[in-house]
C-alpha cells in the first residue's frame, strides 16, 4: 500500500503542475456529478422513496381502464370494490378512499381543506404507525360511529402548531363535528393532496352501487403472491362484472400499478425516468471530457510513457497511476458536485409552487440524504474509472510502437492518438446532441401546450372553485340559486367584463364524462360513446371567448321548468352526427333525460394529455346543477386586483363559503402543465450543461491539436501557406467533429424521441425546427470553441516552430 | 549584372538575460541571378539562420534586404508571402516532412498553396516522384522512410513548385555519397536552366559544384 501512497503523492504533484487542465477536468466532473446528484434526489423523493411505507413494492393501486386504452386509470364503483374485498386471494388487505373537500370552520375564516374518506383497511395496507394517538378502526366505519379523524403531519403542524394535545380535540368539517384520534407519520402524504382522513362510512346498500366511479383503491399483496398473479385474478373479476353490469362495465378491465409509480401522479414516474436517463448522459459526457484531458496529459509525457510502457514491467504501474489520478479528480469533482447539487436543489425547490408540494408526497424529504450521497459516491467512482479507461487502453496499444521503431523517430502514433481523441470528443458531442434535441423538444412541447385556443386572454381572467356542502344546499335548486346570486354580484363588480360558472374549467385537470345515447339509435356503452359533460351558466362561452358555430347560446329562460337543452362541441358533432347538423336532434346521458341540441360550439382542448379535443356536451347549470364548480371572471385589467372584491362577492352570497384555488386563469393553465414545465426546465438546464461540456471538450482537444501541430504549421507557413488557411485548417477539424457528432447524434435522438413520444404534447416529437435548429446552433458553437485555438495557430512563428526538434 | 539578393548590414541577435548574443553580424552579401553559392562554416556559425533570413521565415533582424530591388525589410507579411511563393524553394536541414501526410501529399503541399489546378498538381507530383525515383514510396508516411529517403523527399518538395531560387540547408547531409552526387547534379542542371541556388554544406565536394563559396564564422562573413 506504500506504493499507493506514493501514487497519490505523484498524482497530486502532476495535477498541480497543470492547474488549468486539472481545473477543467474538475469543473466538468463537478457539473456532471452535481447535476446528477440533484436529479437523483428528485428521483428519490418522487420515485424511489415517495412514501415512508414499509415494503412499498408490495403495495398496488387498482383502477379501471377501457380495454382499448392501456394508460387509462379510472376510479372504481363501490360494487367492484365489494367484490374484490370479498373474493381476492392475492391481496392481504384492500382499501378504498374518496376525495373530500371539506370546509373547516371554527378558527377565523372558513378554510377549504382537501381530505379523504378512507376505510380502516387503509392503515393495514400502508402498515403505518401513528405519530400521535391512534388510527380509527373498522367499527368506526359505520354510519353514526364515524366521528374520528386522523390529521396528516403537515396539517397538524400548519393549523395546530404541532400541538401534542390535539388528540381528543373536536373540529368542525363542513358542519359536522369530528374528534381527532391521531396524526399520520411525517412524510405520509397519501392519498395525494389529502390533509386529513375520515372514515368512509356508507350504508350497506351504497356498497352495491355499480355506476358511480368514485373510489380509489390501494392494496397490499399477500406474502407469496405476485403482481402478475393479482392481475390475472382481477381480470377474472372484471370479466364477471362486465357480464353482471353490461351498461357500465363492458370493455372495462382492471389496471394494477405499483404504488411507487402513481404515488406522485400519472406521468411523474415516467418523467423522472427521462430525467435520470438525461443525467446519465450528462455524467458520461463529463467522463469523456475528463478522459480526453487525461489522454492529453499522458501524451504530453509521451516519450517517457512509451519508453516506460515498453519496459513492460511498469505498464500496470502506469495504468494504476492514471487510475489514481482520475479518481483523485473525480473525488474533487464529487466534493464540488455536492455543492453544485445543493445549489441546484435550492433552485429546484423554488421551481415548485408551494400548493403543489401536497401532491408530491416525498417532496418533504427532498435533499442530500444518505441514498443520494451514496449515489454521488458511486457516480464519482464510476466516473473516475470510466475516464481512466481510454487513456489506459491507449497506453496498452502504444507500448508496441517504440519497440518496433528502435530509433525512436517520429511514428504514426500521432494519427492514432489524434483519432482516439477525436472519437472521444465526437462521442461526447453526439451524446450532447441527443440531450439537446430531447430538451429542445420538451421545451417546445411545453410552449405549445401552455396556450388554450380561446379568444379571451387567460391572463385577464380570474378563476376559483366552490364546493357547496350538501348539508347547507340540499337539492339542486338551492345550489342553482346560489350560482345565480353569485353571478349577479360578480357581474356587477367594476372592471368585470363577464362572469360564468362551469363544472370543470378547461385545463383544470378534472372532467365529468358520460355515455351518450342518440335518439333513434341503440344505447352504446363502448369507449366511442363517451363524451365529457359540462354544466355551464349562459355567460360561459362569452366569458371564455369560445365561439358558437351554429344555433343559440343558453339564456336565463332555460330553467328547471323549461325544455331540457344542450349545446355540443364540434368534436361531439363529428363523432355522433358525422353526416348532418346536430341541431334539433335529441340525446341523453345515460339517465334517460332527453336533451334537445340547440347549439354547436367550437372545440376546446380540455386536457393537454388528450392531444385532440374530445366531444363535449354542455348543459345549462340551471337544469343540471353540480354542487362543486369553477367560476370564471373576465376582467379588463390585472385580475389579481379583483381578488378581494371577488372574495367579498362570495362572502356576501354566503358567508360560510370558502373560496378555493383563487388564481388567474393563466395561472390555472400553467399549474396544470406544471409537470411538463418542470421537466422541460430541468432538461433545458441539463442540455445547456451538456453543450457547455462538449464545447469545453472540443476546445481542449483543439488546443492540444494546435500545440502538437506547431511544427507542422511552421513548415506549412515556410512552404507558403497563408495564415488564413491555417485558421481554416483548425476550424475545419472542428466542423468535422460537429458533422460526425450530428451523423451519430441525430439518428440516436430520433430513436430516443420515438421512445418518449408518449410524453410529448402539442408538437411532433420529430419537430423540424428542433432537428434543424439544434445542429445549426451546435455547429456555430463548436466553430466558436475552435476559434481561439485556430487563432493561436495563425500566430505560429515559423522560425520557432521549425526549431522544434 | 544586378543583384538578385542584396543584404546590407544585417544583424541578428538573441536576447539572453541582459546580454545580446549575436548570430549574424553586419552581414553584407550580394547574390546575382543564376549564381550557385555554397555557404560553409563551422557548426553554430549562423548558416541556417542566414538561410532563414534569406527565405523570409525569420523577420526579426535589423539591416536591409533587397530582393530584385524590393525592400523586404519594409514589406508587410502578405507581400513577402507573395514574393516567397513566386520565387523561393526551401530544403530544411531537418527535412520537416509532415508526419500525417504521405510522400505524394507532402510533395503536393507547396503546390496547393499556389493556385494550381488539381489535375495539373497531380501531374507535377508524378513527374517529380519520377525524377527522384521514389514513385514506389509515394504512399508511404515519412515515419516509414529512412533518413536519407526523407531528405530526398525534402529536396523534391523544395523544387516541386519550380522556384527561381533554391535555399538548401545541407541537402545531402544524410545521403549516401552517390545519392548526394545525384542531388548535386540535379542542382547543377537546375542552375544551368536558370535557377539561383544558395546551399549550406559541410562538404568540400558539394561546395565544388558552386560558383562561389561564402564562409561564415561566428556570424561574420569572411571576405575573400
Ligand atoms: N532560439 C534561439 N535562442 C538562442 N540561440 C539560438 C536560437 N536559435 C539559434 N541559436 C543560436 O544561433 C547560432 C546559430 O545557429 P544556426 O542554426 O544558424 O547554426 P548553423 O551554422 O546552421 O549550425 P549547424 O551547422 O550545426 O546547422 C547557434 O549558436 C545557436 O545556438
Ligand atoms: Mg544549420
């Protein structure tokens, strides 16, 4: 081991002797390792350790999907849940939960809190221990006994200042009293967004309902049972349900997904995998950079190394020396990388709006924890070894050259090592091409989905959501009256151009859907018979800026006692009435209530994930009233200046009604595309770093090349070369590197984007502007990186160059 | 006859610490068109330096240099380059072949800097390979040649662009005597066809081909 200590000492001396090259190598590694560490910690929070649940890989979420669409994931009717709990042999416990927006009263302003109703099996499935108190039991799931609630840690901290005396306290939720019986462990933010859990207490009859798709199901696999076995079992369950309830369950099958995949929302796991792949690219790019710098370092001692290597015995020793140098560099890179990562994490934390954090269960544990630091250490070690690989391989081959040419005259190794170095930098740059193109497509995609095709500017509109409790507003007439009163007040506000109610705003991420039956045709229940259903106030189209193509808008006289009417979207008309105008035709939405179509509205993309506008049927909110709805207020200036007036209008309509999610419409749209924005901005940062690293690589290779070719440039000048021709000579090799990298990188990028097409919305994955723009930018940047070395080449003084011997 | 090359009081020195180390002292030299001059002197005397001054590779000196009445010491780099390309061919003492180019490609380099069409260049290279009897070596790299063969290529490269004046720094230093004689015969023939030749040599035999011998010692020209 004393040899190792000596190696370390010598390595240190050598690295210190060439501070610029060492600094470049450490910078490359610090960036590569730093960004990979930051991203790994995001991955850790969202994918690897999203929840503090023991054996999380045994926990599965179960939804329903249409046979035709594998990515579909729908909530489950109580009847299915009942069948599964009574019959499943592959799961040891199965839990159901349902979202509950409750109004929390008693301490100042009424507060809208999202919670969940769960059955007691939930605690078995999660295998949790309370941070405080106890969880509720199966006895408390029965109506009349369901008075206990469990708070999550976050709500307990935020609303009750982490008071340990909370257990036993009584709180008011939507007009009902509950006793707090316990607090969930820290970091358990599940079901997503829920801040408290109350018992899911239904009358036994309610559990037979097969048509309300409302429950979220989680389950823990029994010991010895596997996910494929469970899937097979659930296939048989859904086949039975399809036979039993053909109206609602035909073509419907179960979708069983590991909890880890969905804990942070639909696309999150996929996006995280994209980021991890991007980061591995980046680390590889950094390694190739360092390999090249190491190679140059060794070549600078070329003769000595070659002679030593020729002696045979010291070859291993030289390899070890190189490895120690590389590991030393990567250790320094890792130290700086951790600093880079903590800085990058601050940036990433700032990217996420606070109200989103509830939906990312693991976010509270984001940071440089032990898993993340282990990853850092492993990457650094791998980077050290990887970057030593090429130089060591070269040494092994190079050892033959001087023994063949005893005289030690100039040999052809000049070209071979040049080729090796060029291939390394070409490989590096082609990886950067893939990363850049991927990032650019993501950024374009985000830009494309950010907008909505309506004529009123979303930046000049305010939105909020209301949820009228059934206890205060029994029956739809009361809710409709509330909506009318509210709209009257809102429209009277100065600066308001229009106000409207809609069950779910486009871009809000939620939608109601229904099976459509057309008069005179048999009832269909396939996926092709589904339409979104919206309940709107007459002012909706005008307020949103969505044109009516044909027919009439709703008007205040379309009331509870007049004929039931509907307006349909163009996509609806294309789907259900491809041949003729839908006006005057009648449809019903599964309940047998015939609606006469009186208008045709332009299409609007409700959710960017849909890619194409889906059919929508609009009904007057007065004829079909939802207790939960979005309000949209079009303003003539900055909408935020109206926020307090809007709050007051709601307060004046019903003082007990909290306003939920008050924000500009523009903000709502951006919030909904937040995941892809997040990924796009991180990928853009990674792409920029990759570009920088490959420029650094090209620059250092060119600088070496120019230094090595000084004599050649001198000879050429002495033979009559113009200095501009030397400039071109160097620039040309830079452009050749760019061309070769593009030749390799573009097809690879094409293939990668083909794999990622499911995550790209609004633009083609093979977007022409990206596939043309990135090569142009890259070539220009590479040429720029060659300029300084090239300029140095033209400064060659022939007489000193020719003196080189 | 008027001089082709005319040096007046050319001084060249290297600064070594506080001291100036002179390599050329008040060199005054005239070379007429069509002359064949041998430059001789001990090692380190400044022969190569003189040749590089003549060949305009070295411009860091003081004094006057007239080439066909043009004041080289006053011309800018571009003008000098033009003159060089038009008139000069240079044989380097240490060959200075380009390692990454084959023999044929090395011979093509001076032509490529002189606005000559590709097809014509190929013909010229073929011709010169033939004249030096190295056709068989045309695709080899310099590292695959012996020292003497490299020197032969160096000489061939100097005359490939048909220069009016050939500056040759020990063109036969590494050659077998019969090969050396062959080169000398070639120089003699080129000289008879009109080329001016300035050749550094240690060999009295080679010097005998010249019309005139210029001796240089410690940077001083010995006047005859
Ligand atoms: N860059 C330099 N710095 C200092 N001295 C130099 C430099 N280049 C050349 N010299 C000196 O200039 C003197 C003349 O060198 P030059 O190459 O002209 O000699 P030479 O007559 O060609 O010798 P040889 O017959 O060995 O080729 C030598 O003493 C040499 O050491
Ligand atoms: Mg010399």
